[in-house]
């Protein structure tokens, strides 16, 4: 009886250890994917609530680039949405709370300016605009 109890306790302990190792590995993978975003778009800007007004302000200061035929693209950063701006990055689709705003020449897919934003929440207007475009909002002049 005591022998079986020891085996059960040992099994539970091993399960807990394996679970913590799996969590640590997943966290390392997430950090590596976030690092890929930072290498591509620069050091992130951090905010609690990110709003459509902040997006407009960022784009407005780059309006001259838009007058030359580029478009401003706002996207929730994942592998699928990043392909729309010519970035085939191995970041998967599980990174949460990362937005990229980029000024992109649509023909060449060249990015003339961009910013990476890490946020806690999006305001309702920005969330709705991104939802309507499956995580992507295109702004043209």
C-alpha cells in the first residue's frame, strides 16, 4: 500500500515538473516570436489602451508618404496578416496584443515607416475597424 502511494506521489511530482517545463518552453517560443517582430519593426511602444485616434495621429504625421502613393496599413500582428504587407515571418498566429502600423508601397511592398505597438486593450472603434477587415485596416488618402 505504501509502495503504491509512493508511486502515485512520484507520478504526480513528475507530472508537475513536466508541466512547468512545457510552460517554460512555450514562453521561450513566444519570446523568440516577439523578438522577430522587434527585429522587423523596431522596439515596441507599450500602451494600456490603444485607440483609433492614436492610429490616426501616427498616420497623419506621415501624410506626405501617403500622398506619394503609399498606403497606411494597421494590422494585428500574426503570420497571416503580415503576409499582406510582404512579410513572411515565422511568428504563428498565437501572439496576442501586438499591432503593426506601416506605410507600405503596395506595388513593391516596401515599408517606408512602421511602428510596433504592444497593448493591453483596443478601444471599441479600433477593434471594430480591425474586425471588419479580419485583423487588417487599410488607410488611403
